[in-house]
């Protein structure tokens, strides 16, 4: 009986800590994926003098190997893109994607929704 009580106490301590660490790891992956995709969008726009029309354009042109999986939604198709009508240069003729966010409606550890990161 004492052994069972000790094991249950250890489990009660370990499970919340494990859950917290998993969440922190997923948030770190999200930050890195957003940084990588935003850098690819900026590079594409600077090189081609036009913004990409979709995330698939970044893959087709070799700026990304593949669209990463959103660690919060576990899907590659849930990314939310921002488009802008403002053109970044006089040579640019079409508007396109200028930012990307997670498609998750969950709130992060910093109390901001992942969709605002």
C-alpha cells in the first residue's frame, strides 16, 4: 500500500512537468518554423521582385524543401497567411503573402494566441 502511495505521488508530480515540457518544445518548434517561413517569404520577395502567392510557391522555387507541419494543429494545411496590397518595390506588380501564422486557436505560454505569433 505504501509503495502504491509513493508511486501515485511521483506520477502526480511527473505528469504536469512532462506536459509542460512537451508544450515548451512544441512552442520552440513553432517559433523556428515561423522564422524559417518568414525568411523564405522575404528572400522570395527580394529575389523575384514579387511576393509568393502561396506557401507552395516557396517549395516549388526551392526556398523551402517542404511546408512544415504546424506543431500546434499537426497539419501542413492549417497555416494562415497574411497578404498585403502594398507593394514592397516599384518593380513589384502583384501583391502576395507577406506573413504566416499558426492556424491554432490555442493560447501560448505567453498568454497570446498562437495565431498572433
